[in-house]
C-alpha cells in the first residue's frame, strides 16, 4: 500500500470518528431515554409483581382467618368482610362464602354468590362451571326438574370440565321422574367414558345395581 493510500485511509477513519461523535452528541439523549425506559420498566414490573404477591398473601391470610370461625354463620359473616383484590381472589372468596351460607340456611344468598361467579366472563371457565354446577345443586328443591335438566345439559356438553358430573345429575333427575331405563342407559355411558373417575364409577355402578341393572364394566354373572 502506498503512503498516499495509507494517508487517505487515516483521513477517512478520522472523518468516520468525527461523524460518530457528532451523532452521539446530537442523538445520544435518545439512547439515554431508551435505557432509562428499559430500566424503569423493569423496576415497575418488579414492583407490580411484589405488590400483587403481597395483596394475594393478605387476601389468603384473611380467608384463612375467616374460615376459623366456629359456626357456619360466623364464617359467612367473616368471609363477607374479606375484600379481594383480583377476579380470581374474588371467585375463591365467593365460593367459600356460598358454602358457609348454604351451611347456615342462607340458601338464596349462596345461590346469588355462585351465579355471580358463573356469569363473570373475566374468570376461567372452570371457575364458572363449578359455580353454575353448585348453584344448580342448591336449587334441587326450588327449580323445576325440566329447568335443572336443561342447565345440566349445558354443563354436560362435549369438552366441558364437569360434563360427567352433570350427566350423573341428569340421571338422578330421570330416576326421580320414573325414567328408570333412561337413567340406567346414561349411567352405563358414564361407566364406559374414558374420563370417568373411580369415585364416579363407583357411584354410577351402585345406582345401576339399585335400579335393577348390571354395570357393564363389571363381570357379568353366569346363569
């Protein structure tokens, strides 16, 4: 490389450095703002996480304290005083409150609490399904069989988390209505479902036997 080429390279490099420093002086504040925003955002996220955790812990402690009341009415009163901070916490509080209310002959408020959960679109489906199911159980003596059957059918739709429990309840409605064979057929279908639990399988088998049938999952008696 000639001295002339070397000199040109040095001048070019110097010009580039001068341009870089010029850019930094002119636009360096932007980089500073970006860095501050990133650091500030990370700190804010950590603060939010810490605050949410503390609030959840406080809500949990309040619920545990309320559940220590000796009688159901006292538990209901104490649980009603807990102030939840998130939709999930509110669902848990309302579930516990409805249980305490139903155990202290406050059925209507218990049903209202459960229906409030069931209609809350901000909650996961499993919360809403459980609440709707429990509300229907509490209305066994006040809601017509047709209305209960219709609502249990919705809970028993394919893919629903409580569908087999809802099927069991529909079988009980059919038994009360004298529809014995329909109940047996429904219970047999429950027994053969791949998702049936051991407890539900046992209950269904016992019901079939009580109705005069033979559970299909059990060994057939030889005549």
